[in-house]
């Protein structure tokens, strides 16, 4: 349903959201999220370009979240790295179909709409603060809010 790139981006965002005031290097994020550092570096560049994280070079540099985890949605992360594409016209270019989608393409678009809607409601804060025994990326310690 979601790409590996999207999964890795969400892991990185969750990692950063657990300590939103600290800068983390790509190496530290890669280690904490089990993502290859080379791949993660490209993802982090995309997240920075989308305005979700900031990057600072130097001795105390690294990546930090720009938005609060309470405001940052899963949808925003997905759209930054591998956007959900809605079907607005017949993908086959069939004459007479245009925006009047056939049942197959209407059904697929409705499913994408449902995923889009769910992702827009789900914040990163919510992912980190579910009252259950397991936490995302539980290999790293929980920080105070």
C-alpha cells in the first residue's frame, strides 16, 4: 500500500518527533530506524525540501522537525516523499470517459480517497502516544514532552 520510501520517511519523522528539540545526524536516525544511511540521506533531503525538517551542518548539526508532532500529519509526510495520486480522468484515455470514471477506476479512486482521509487525520503525536505496550521504533528511549 505504501512504498518503502514512505515507510522509511515515516520512521525518520517518528524518530525526530520523539525528541523534537534535539538535532540528529543522518547516521543516528539511520541507526535508530534501521534504514540504510545512504537511502535515508536522500529521504531527509526530500523532507527538508518539503519543509518538514530542517538541516544544519556542522559540529552540532543534524535534522530537526519544523512542525510540531501534534500538527504534522502522516499525510504531509506521505505527500512529501511519494504522493498519493488520485484518479481524476480515465487513465486509459478512453473517448467519452474523461472525468466520468468507470466502476473500476471510481472504486480505486474511492479507496485512495479513504487512505488520504485517514492519513490527514493521523498525526505523528498520535502515533507516539497511543496507550498500548509497544511504541514505534521502540529501540530508542521515550523522551519527555
